[in-house]
């Protein structure tokens, strides 16, 4: 099963921290990060309660900068 997810919002609100946490690249929802330039795509597999198959996730972490 496939899922594509876009994380969007204003600059500096923690989109990258949430994306890293969901992708298993961070242990906590705290820390310093550099601003995302453009879009960063994270791909990972996860198991969701109530769904018998593994879920293939493509998570798009977008920049909050209007440039």
C-alpha cells in the first residue's frame, strides 16, 4: 500500500522536525535544523495499526520560504 504525504506550512514552525520524526530519523521532536531549500523527499516503510500490509510512505517536506 502506498501513501504520499506533503508537509506544508509557514517558515520556522517545525515541518522538518515532524518529517524527520515520522520517517524515523529523529528520536525527539526537539532540536535545531537548517531551513529546507525547495522540497526534501523522504521515503520509508511503516506498519499502521489495523492495516495488514506494510505502508510505503513518500513524505514531501516543503520549504516555508516564499522564494
